[in-house]
C-alpha cells in the first residue's frame, strides 16, 4: 500500500487562463459597447468566425458564430455582393491595403441591416498568398436611416424653394450661390443659374 504520483505547479497556467479570460471579456465588452463585432476568415477553408455581436445584428441571441464565406455571401444584398467580392480580392492580391465596405445584410426578420466592414489580410504564406483576413463589422443601420431622412428632407426643402412664388437668393461673400426660378422671373433672367 502506497502512493506514487507526480505533482506539477499549475499556478502560472491558471494565472494565464484567468488573464486570457479577462482579456476576452474586455474585448467582448468593447465590441458590444461600440456596436461592433470581430470577424476572422480562414481563406484556405472558407470558414469565418464572427464574434457574439454578429448574432445580435441579425436578431438572434448573442453567441459566437462559425460560418462560411459562401453562406455569408447569400445574406448580402444582391446590389452590394459583387463590389464586396471585388474589394476582398483586391485586398488579398495586395492591390488595396485595407478592406472597407458598407453593405446591406438580411436580418432574421427579413429587414436589411447596414454594416460597415473593415479589415485586412492578417496572415500570408512565404509566397505572399493570403491565408487569413481579419476585421471588424459595425452596425451602421441607424446612421444610414438618418442619412436617408436628411436627404429626403433636403429634397422636400429644395422642392419648396424651387416652387416658391417669392424670390429666394443665397449669397456668400457677395457671390450668389443659389437663386430660385422666381428670382429669375423677377430680374427677367433666362435662368436662375
């Protein structure tokens, strides 16, 4: 009757594991706080890791996701898809240093979310062939809606000014920047330009 064993000091490993878990938590909190998620693409296998924010962008419970390039492309708006592919290829070939694109992606409820994707090649082989691309996705849907609302308001304002029966002139430093058609009629000019 006896006991034989080998003991190992795992203090350093445990400390490293705690530090890694704390760093991961800080990263996730920073990504969540900035309405962003991380993406990491293995270009050899076509597999894409997307952090927890991706699921919430789409209307799903927060969870990290592993998907494929092909699967992700099916969710991209058809009008945006070719531009994204061309930009990715340019970055992989080294023709562009960074991938920066705004595009629409179909959410679970059928609506289109606007996303901005930023990234670059993070790993190449000895011959320079791209092996990995990594970056961040931001949900910019609110900004795109605000831009559309502003453009619509500007168009309504411009239409009102164009149709106004009174003369409207905008000048800056003594230079006429804009005059509506009523101004042209008033001064008997052939056009307001």
